[in-house]
């Protein structure tokens, strides 16, 4: 299934400065593999060495936080929009 991925500015250096890319994937895990196949090195910025999503990167599927869905096993459907959002901290 083709999904649209919204890429944050800090990661656009991996996507040739594209803010939006399309990938074929049925889950977030498959999406990460698809992104890395198209844009080598991006997965290392999104996942740790164990393959788990980094804590400071948030993923949203159609504006729903995947932490409240099925995490990295969240299913994707054709036409879904996945947003990658780096966490912002401050004080």
C-alpha cells in the first residue's frame, strides 16, 4: 500500500530535501525498511541499534500517535499519511 510520509526538516538531508515522500508499506516497521531502501541511512536516525523506535521521535498515522495504537506494528492502509515528528524539549 502506498502511504505518504511527512519528513521533518532535520531528516530532509536524507530525502534529497523532499518534505513529502511516498512509500509502500503495510506497517510502520515495513515503512522504516522502505524508507531506508529509498534513502539509505534514514532508518539509523529513527531507530536504535536494536531496531526500536527512538524515544525522541514520534510517529503519527493520520494524526493518531502510534504509541496509542499498535506502536511500530501499527497497520497502514493505502492513502494513509504518516508524520515523523522529532520531540521538542525545553524549559
